[in-house]
C-alpha cells in the first residue's frame, strides 16, 4: 500500500534545536511528507560565535533557521515571537494558543517536539514540550506526538562541562522509536552549519556526534485505542504511519 502523504508540525524553542536535535529525522520525513517548523523564539539570548550577542542576533538566527530548514526540506518556518529564555507558566496559554493556531491551519497528523525533560534541560524546551503536549490532547486530528530525546550515554557525556544541568537521558529499553540517520548525515551536518552564529557550539556538537551511533531517538504518544500500546508497538505504529 502506498503511504499517504501527511503533515508533520515540528515545534522547538530555538533556532538550531531542529538541526542540533532530530535534524536527520526531519530530513527523512520531509522526503515523504509536508513538514512545517515553528520556533517559539529567535534565540536572541544566545551567544554569537562565542561572543556576547548584539541586537541583530535575532534577525541573523532567524535567517540561519530558514536556511537550515530549507536544507532539511522543511516547507515553511514560522516564528511565534516569544523572548528567548523567558518561556514560563505566565505564557503557557499564550504559547499553547499560538501553537494551536498553526496546528489548525496545517492539520498535522503528527507533532514533533522536545521531550518533557527538555533534552539538554533548557527551561524553554520544557515549556515548549508541555505546551505542545497540551495542544496534542486538545486536537483530535493530531494522532501521534514524537518527543525527541537523548540516549542516557549521550546525556551523560553532554553533562560534562555543559552550562546547565542536563537531565538523565533514556535507556535503550525506554525508547519507543529509533531512527537510523546515516543516509541523511551529510544533510544534517549542512543544516547544522547553516547556524553560523552558533559555530562555537557546532564544533563541540560535531565532535560529540562522531562518538555515538548516527541515530535519533523518540518517545511516542498515541491516541485512542492505540494510547495503551506497549513500547515496541508504539514505535512500530509511528514507523508505519510515517514510513520511517
Ligand atoms: Zn534550544
């Protein structure tokens, strides 16, 4: 049976979360589906090539994200306009409403976002993860939610010398879906390189990535009768749904 083309809405906190995170999977999905990307902020609180940011960093990073997304095959990028580093409970429903607006427009069958502990542990990632989960529950047409997560070994290695606390990653037995990204590795590296203002991070991340298998990991939430499926069945359902 031919796989029906679907819409996938990826929601991340910052420009570069897509390429430095599940960029390989995004590239694979974009070959068969319509992939859209929402960035909650423009990453304006970050550093610029390791130096303190100036005022036009937001504009630069937005341009970099558009370039990265294009390399990955994403159809369109939207910025939700929140301030970097400022996502909080106060903004919960504004953030959720803004995600919901795009979801109603594109009617994705699948959402992708940060896992609930925020991957690297950035509080903006956690806020986005919660808001996306909230919207997922509200919209019946979104059938699956993919939480991009780190393997335990990776999280442990990342924790050394990282600027914030990195929560524990997930053991192999806790992961629902593993995506082999060897075939899109070059594309993902190119997308990472598009984030030139983050070159101080890029070298470290690339060196780091070489040490681990070229695969990306996800927790999967499903709905209705399939919500109660076991781990392997959840992963298989997501794989089938997306042709991964
Ligand atoms: Zn981020």
